[in-house]
């Protein structure tokens, strides 16, 4: 009976020991799983972020060291945090960070991104953060920054490619289509969508920039002929203007006949000794008036 009564006490001690071990040894990882919804939290503070895939052997080998890094940061009350991104679940983030190999590790400090390429053990990664070795690494340029607009577009293209890949697998696995049949469907859909987008762009351009009247092209001989016609028209207009000027110079009170008669009477008074032949010649001869020379046709 004494042994039976001691069994519950031993169980209670074992449970208390397990609770104490879990609380003070941090068995669980302190890594934060990042996805499309919460990844922007790494823009504040200091982070070490790992990109991995469950099927990647190198990622699985890095797992214990990455867990130890998170636990060490928590135990030493360091200001940096650790996060992990599963690229199979969030392909958009792999596009934002331009992840071309697995595993890929980034150091993030107040919105500045640097790719870590050092040794992949917990102590080396911890020294990289504690001793400020990240300052020797060149930061990602602003145009390539994961939080920029252009990299956001790249992330959408990555998600679209993942969706198309899912459709391709569905066509082959669910509907039993061969590979070439799935590719043929994608090709026809691409041509159709491209034609619609092209038509839409043409309509928008025509609305913003209406087409101008077409230019009429004429031969050189026709252009010379039109130039000659314009020149003749200008000459005729000048002749008409000369005629108008000549007529305007003849005022109503300066009639040629009146002027000739008055001039004749004055001449007769001043020259009473003129001969009869001279009088007849002066009376019969009309007055000669000089006209302005005109331009030749």
C-alpha cells in the first residue's frame, strides 16, 4: 500500500519537472512564420529571415541551427528576431526577395535588406548580428528593395505563375489531358488575351491622340506646276494694283482736256507772236501722259 500511494507523488513531480523544463529551456522555436499578410513586420527593428522549402535537403540541414539561433536571441534578450518563409506557400515573397536558391538568408535592419552569405551555423549567424558584421555587406539597392512598387509587381507575376502551374496540374491530373494538350490550351488563351489587350490599347491611344488628316503626296512636277500658277496669280494681282493706282492719280479736277485747254490759252496769252502753224499744231495735238512702267508678263 505504501508503494501505491507514492506513485501519484512521482507523477506529480514528473509533470512539474516537464513544465519547468519547457518554461526555462525554451524547447519550442522562437522563429516567426512569415507570409503575404504579416511579412511587413520585418520592416521595423532587426530581423534574420530564412527562405526554405520542405523538400529542400539543405534547408532541412539548416533547420537545427536556425532554431538554435532563435532560441539564443531569446535567451540573451537580443533585439533581433528570426523569421522563416515557406516559398511553397508564399511564392509572392520569393519573387519580392528574388530568391533563386534555397536556403536564402536575409538580414533586415530598419527597412534595409542585406543577403547573408556567411557560414550557416548558429554561432556565426549570431556574431553577424551582435558584432555588426552586417555593416560590411552592401545593402540591396532601392529599386530592388522588396517593399518597392516594382518588386510588388514581380510578386504578383510570381503568384500568377504559381496559379497557372496549378491549372496545368489540374488539367493533367483531373481531366487526363496530355502535356501537349495543356500547353496548346495555354497558347490559344495567350493569343486571345493578347489580341484583346492590343485592341484595348489601340482604342485608348486613339482616344488620347486622335489621328490627323492624311498628308497628300504630290510629284515634283506637280509641285512646280502649282508654284508657277501661284507666281502668275501674284503677277496678275500686281498688274491690277498698278491699274488702280494709275486711275487714282487722275483727280476729277485734273481732266486732261481741261488742262490742255488752260495751258493752251495761257500759252496763247504769253506767246501772241506764235505762228498759225504752231497754233494749229498745239490745238490738234493731244497731250502725252507718261504711265508708270509695268512689270512684264
